[in-house]
C-alpha cells in the first residue's frame, strides 16, 4: 500500500525539480561580461591562420650540421644572404652532420634542402635504389680533400695495414668518409676516433703507436701550416680506380710548402660537399620554395665573397658538376640563362666539355691562383 504513493511522490518530486531547474534558464537571458568580450578581438582565429600561412609559404628548412663544423656556418650564411622577409626565409637546422643529412633530406619533416657529403649516398643505395632520382644538387659548395698524414717509417698506404690510424671524432667527415675510403682500398687498419689534435701529438712523439691521421676537409689545413714537422712526416697519395662520388684532386707545395717540395704534387681524391635538394614534383609548393631559394642564392653569390663570410665561398664555382647526381632543374635553368647572355664569369667556366674530370681539373688549376 505504501510503495505506490512513495514512488509517485518521488516521480512528482523529480519532475518538479527538473521543471524548476529548466524554467529559470529558459526565461533568463544569457549572462554577458563586457570585459570578456573586450578581451577577444574580432576574428582571432582568422588572423592566426593568415600569420601561419604567411610564415610557411616561403620558408625552407635547410639541414646544416654540427655546431663546430663548417656546414652549419655555410647554412646560416645562405640563410642570411637569401633572406627576404615574407618572400624567403631559411631555417638553418643543427643536425648530426652532413652524412646523416641524407637521411634528414629523405625522411625528416620540414627539410627541403641539406648540406651533404656525396659519398654518404652510398650507404642508402640498398635501402633507396633510386636515390639518385630522389636527390638532386643545387650547388657544389667545396671539395673536401683527403689528407693521409703519416710518420716517417710509413712509405705507402699498404704499410698502414693493421696500424693505428685516427679518423677524428664521430660525426665528422673524416670519421665517416675515411673508413669508407680505406675499405674501398682494401686496407684494414686499427681505426681510432679521437680529436685530431691529440692524435697528431701522439704521432709526433711516437706514443700509443699512432702512425697516421686522416683529414677530410678543404685545404689548406692550419695544423700543417703553423707547426714544424720533422723530416719524413708526409702526405701519402690516394688513388681510386673508380672515382664514383669522389673527384680527383692534388695537394701541392703551394698548399703545404713545408711538407711538399716545390714543383711536386701529391695525388689524392676529394669528397664533394654539396647543397642538395629533395626532388619534389615541379608542380608542388615545396619545389617552388626550393626554386626561389636557388634563384636568390645564385643571384647573390657575389655577396658571399665579402669579408665576414666563410673563406670557402671564394672557391665555390656555380658551374662545377657533381659526379653521380643530376642538377636541380631551376639551378640548371639559371646557369643556362647566364650562358645565353654571355656573362664572362659564367660562360668561361661553363665551357663545352662533357668530361667531368677534365672540367674539375680546370677548376682546380683556377683555384690554385685564388687568394686563400
């Protein structure tokens, strides 16, 4: 008898509560807060959207290298020279180094161009068989010559088999390219990866069995110009039958007057360090960004020869070819336009020869007479 009235009373109470909660809300106007409305300007989302679009439209990500290396400085200087406000903005990115930058260029979001060593492409051949179609080059920045510096008792590269050879610290060009080159030459050594300054002192004193150091960088190297070396310390020639991604080069008495007699050369190879681009479809926005970067950079290369920029810029030849890679189409188009207008500085260097090694040898001869 009591259950039904109790349930009914409960239902009636619930309905009254709901109606009492709803009625004031429906009848009462929505509260306003003038200060809140004043703090929100009209269309903030639209404004942020425009800013975001403006910042990203002509921004290019450039993978440089480690802070202590030349590539990140070159990347920063490229960004400084081509900067044009909203029309061109380069983000220079500190990375693990120019060898790892190949992976960054292939897979890292936001990276459109990168400074790389060409022989780093070798390690990706199995993973990316068409890598030479995926990556193009804009500009050959500078060749990094291979310097194999040895103690007096070492007469040839074969004498280094099983001996202690230093390739500088991990992440440097020497640490990557040096062992790779020795592997191609079938010379197995006891490789170490300590700072070259330490290894050179060990070589000089004969400590720890250090017999050689391998530098992979642009000549001349200060360590061989400003320190005295006893007779017998020398550079060894390095020769590869198949140059692949490498270029022929020489070390001369002009480069190292205290170590190479006048009139003598030491044959070696060089690893091209290049400004590379991902081969985006020509209709894509990212291709257009790289194309604009290329035009700006080529138009302003002369500015990079001015004091305050890295000395390596004075040896950059816009026409220099890179073995094994295709040039970015917009870079080739810029060079073609210069050739058509018969610009002396470009047309002389461009030449008609299709022999890449002969072209590079001419470039090396030209470079010998340039101020360092």
